[in-house]
């Protein structure tokens, strides 16, 4: 037995964020423990979505919760998700990412899609997504391919952001903040 745990979130340009995640073979108790930890980590951040690679696990697993502050929690779990029928019409949305902290930029994505996946219990599901749900699931699907939202920006914007993130982490390391774990990124927890 083990309780849920908040795991450190990787910050760009950590090369692990560029890995392509691998399909999950079985939705078992070990995978559910990972999904529980991811949800707790996401809520603590706080964020509305998290891909497993953001906590250093290269598996095709995503958690999300789009419930508002005054609403009951609505955790969503996506294992081996596939996007079906993306709309031709696109819409810009000002995106952020827990692995690119404190930068927000417009990204254009299909306005709606369907997503086919296995749920928390390993049951096959299809969900119709539009609005923020469609934007968020597509942002998370990118993580499974090693893609970050900044990859949708101009090279100039992307490189400015990455340079600032590198500088930030160098400063944090020099000041010795963080937890003492050599893998600590000094920002994710
Ligand atoms: O918390 C998050 N907010 C968000 C806002 C707009 C578009 C996408 C997102 S996802 C992000 C959490 C995250 O980094 N998930 O990978
Ligand atoms: Ni992200």
C-alpha cells in the first residue's frame, strides 16, 4: 500500500520532455497509482492537465480536470488516447504549460475533435471535445510526441522563452534552492 504523492514537474528545456511516450500495455494498479500521483501533482501545481512525461514517465497517459473553482472535481484519465476527426476550423487560445512556467502565448488548434482512449478502469471510451477540452486534450497529446506549445510559435519567440527558462534554472541552482535531489529542477515543487 502507498498513498498518493506529488512528483516534481520537469521544466523545459529538459530533454526528457522531447521523448516520445510509449503505449501502455495494461491498465493495472501500478498504472492507477501513477494516474493518482499525476492528478495530485496537477491539482497542487495547479493546472488543468498533465501528461506522464511531465513527471518523467514516458507512457501515453494524460490526466485532466476542467472543473471551475466552485464546481465539484471532475478528474479525467486518458490512457493510449487517439484523436479522431479534428475539425478543419481552428481557433486561437492563450496556452500555458506547467513545463514552461509563466509564459502564455496564443496557439491555433482545431476547434473540436473526438478522442478515443482507455479510462481509469481500462474501459474503451470516446469523448466529443470542443472549447477548452479540445484545446487541452490536443496540448496534452502533443506532450506524448515530445512537442511543447512553444513549438507552435515562431523560432524567435520560442528561443527567447527557452533562454529565459535556462537562465531562471541556472540562477535557482546557484542559489541552492530546491530539495537536494540531483534531479530536482528547483521550480516544479
Ligand atoms: O494548466 C494548464 N493550462 C492550460 C491552459 C491553456 C492551454 C493548455 C493548458 S494545459 C496546462 C497544464 C499543462 O502543462 N499540461 O500539459
Ligand atoms: Ni503542458
